[in-house]
C-alpha cells in the first residue's frame, strides 16, 4: 500500500527515536534498514513549476479581460434587461468584471500554490537524498548483523564504531524526517489552496443550458448584505452545482415555472434563495410555496430570516462573533450541542427550513420568542431522532448528550438530503490524524458542506464532550460555529494541536487536555 506523506512523516519520527536509543549493533542495523525502507517524497517539481507558470500566464489574460469589462461598466449602460430571468445589463457587466477579476485571482492563487509546492518539494527531495546517503554510509560501517553470541558482548572498538555509526545515522534520519515534514506540509497547503480556488470558480459550477450565461453569472455573484460579500455568498459551490443539475432534470413545464419565479423575483438575493431551495432538494411546488413567502422582501429581511450566520469578522480577527435572530442567539437549550449544531447547519444549507424556524409555517411569525420556541423544539426533535441520552426523573427529564452513532445518524438524515453527501465518522487519535484529515475538511467547507466535529476536556469529574460545526475556510483559517451561538476563526495549527478553546472557552485548552477527538467527513 502506498505511504501517504503523513505516514512517512510519522514513521520517520518513530525511527528517529529508535536510532537514537539503539543499544546494540543489531538494533541499530534494523532501525537504519527500516529508515532506508521509507519511501522518498513523491512528485515532479519540474511539472509543478510548469503548471504554476501556465496558471500565472492565464491570470494575466484574465486581469486584462477584467480591466476591459470594467471600462465598459464605468461608461454607463442603459437600464435594459437581459437573460431569461431579467437581469439589468449594467448589473451583468459589473458582475462579469468581478467574475473576471476573481478568475484572475484564482489563477494567480493556484499558480502561486503550485510554484511554492514545486520549490518546497524540490528542497525536500534534496534533503531526503542527503539523509538517505548518510543512513547508507552508517549502514555500510556496520557490516552484517552479529550472531546471537556475538551480540551478547561488545568490546571498546566495536562500541566506538557503533556509536559513530549511530551518530551519523541519527543525522541522516533527522534529515529524512525534516524532508518528510516539509513535503507533507507543502502538499497539504497546496491541496488546501487549490481546493479553495477551485471552489471559487463559481460560475462554471452551475452547469446547465436552461439558464443563460448572464443568469448563471449573476446568481454566482450574489451575496447577502452585511459583511464582506466574499464570506457571505448565498449560493455555495455545492449549491451552484446541485441547482444546475436540478434544472437539467426538470420537466419542460416545471422548468418554465422555475424560470418565471426567477423572472418575477424582485432582487438578485431573492433569485439566489429560490435557486438555493432548488439546490437543497425541494420540488418546484415547494420552491414556489417558499417563493410566495419571500417574494418582494428586501435583501436585509432575506439575510435576517434565511441566513443563520452572517460573517462580519475578517479571518484575521480573533474573538467570537455572536449569531442571533432579532436578539435571540442561534444557541443550544440544555445539553443539546449535537442536535443544536446540526439544526443550525441545516438552516445554513436549507433556506426553506431556515424560514420555518425564523418565520413559522407561513413565514410571517417572526416574533423572536416564537423563534426561540421553534428552535428549542427542533433541537429536542433531533435529540430524539438520534436516540440521545436523558437525565433526571420522569417529571424533569432533560437531554444529557448524544453518542457518536446518533450524531452520524442525524447528520445523514438532516444534512445529507440537502447537500447530496453522506457522513462518515473519523476518530482522531492525535496530531497526525488531524493533520491528515484537514485537506478533506477544507475541501468540504470550501464547497459549502458543513463538517461536524467533537471536542473534549477533562477535569476532576472526568471527561466532558462538546460538538461544534466547521462552516468556512479562508487561507489557513477555519470558521467554527459553536452552538453557544457564536462563530470563531481558528488556525490550522490550533485544529491540529487539538486546542480549540478559542472557539469554546478555556476549559477546552491544553491545560485541561482539550482535544479534537472526532470529525464527520462528507462522502459523495
């Protein structure tokens, strides 16, 4: 079986200790042979460099296109309508300029990622070769293994030779380990960045001939009001792909109804939420009913009622950002962290469900107290659905947590139908496991698929667990929703170390053995 870069890193770390502690010639020979048996960092730096330069050339072309389109937009365009769904030409040209700029940024970012990977991989392969040479030299100094009786005694000359060989082998294996760390980190960084830039190529995700290029462009460009548009896009990459697939599968009659709903929408945000409902798996009848509830509502109303999370904190900022509806936090009631994080995650990907929570059955009952009651009811419904644990006597019985199987079950029932992917539980036994799963997490959230995670801590009463949800990614930062009603940006290094106290509180710090012990990755 092929070794992963993380496997090589872990194995060479173990062998570093084996070589340093080898107390006999035979033990040292076995450790050196094992270190030589670990494969070298894989990849072709020349090919990576060639691809990176090609991406950067494409970025230059996209920048020139963006500048030309921007000049057209600046000259002023008459208020004429284009596309099947009535898009203002001026808005379409502005969106085209932004899309070209984003394309340039994506090519630039992708090219930079590949060039950086090429340089780091080349350096890692050279260092690995140097380390392998020292290990081979040390192995040659030792000759063959001693027989059983020879191994029982070591004279001064033999000991001196073993120690000299061990010292050389120690340098060699450390060079190989350093090279493996460099290659592993570089591969993970490149995967993260390339996945992100691929998800940012948004317009092409909606692969359907049933909408014009202008319509697809505008839908991909639309964000909620409030906060940076980049962090508050209504349609995720996954939404765009699923809505395009859904349009292709509609009957001619349903397609005509869907196009009329989009044509009659009063704002780009209203159109985007109609498509998000279609992407979430609803029928045209359901989308039409949903459309009747949101028709004509202004963008601020749509954001407030249909987006549980609005990001105003830049990824460079620290601290926790509150997420609330009319002053009532999107938070858990009692020990319902698993169902509560799942309820909010579903509301993020399913606007029909979000409106049922914020506006009730007809979408008009947006009293904050009633919202809080409905939110609690849903948390309890999911608690029962996942066969959650309860505490107390029959007259004051209340939730007291949910096991991992229940969490996986409610994730599959409540999230998978609306994202198109099932969940698979993955236990985290340490930093290597968390480092290894990080590219999968970042790919999922970049596409718009929330990733449930569990953290744990210990005190005098034993183990305590808590469930949260990774909902965003930007550079080396992850955005985490905590069902205490807050979102936080944390670093990759914080996730790898297992210390997510920044997203919770100090009780989950390293001082209390804070740890990320489980993640749930979506499987297509």
